[in-house]
C-alpha cells in the first residue's frame, strides 16, 4: 500500500505544482494601460506646475497619514474622511508621472 500512496502523493504534488504555475501566470498578468484620449488630444502641463502638484499632494498625503494613526483623531466620522482622503491622495500620486529629477 505504501507504493500506491507515494504514487498518489507524487501525482497530487505534480497537480499542485501545475496549478500553482498557472495561478502565478494569471496573477502576474498586468492590464493594458488605457488612455481616455489619444496623445494628440491631451493638454500639455507646465513641468513646474506638475512638480508643485506632486510636492503639495505628497505633503498633504503625509499629513493625512499622520492624522490617520490610531488615537490621533477621536471623531470616527472625521477619521473615516481622513482615511478616504489619504487613499484618494495616494491614487493621485500614483497617477502623476514621475519627474526627471527623481
């Protein structure tokens, strides 16, 4: 019976490896980036304005993060708004292009 058991265990391990490999392929997929407008229809942004927008957003994001620490704010409604603002600021930061200086 030991031989049959080891064969089944090996078969199960092979199936698990195959599933894991396929799941890794699926989980590693990255969606295509989609622009709502073609490049020729996009507006140009002054690089200085973009840098200031990034700097301001980073500063406010850090402030919101600090305010969102446990115990920093007692009002739960305000705490929820701080958490939402922090998440939204993070989304803005991730959507801004990186500057050449970074």
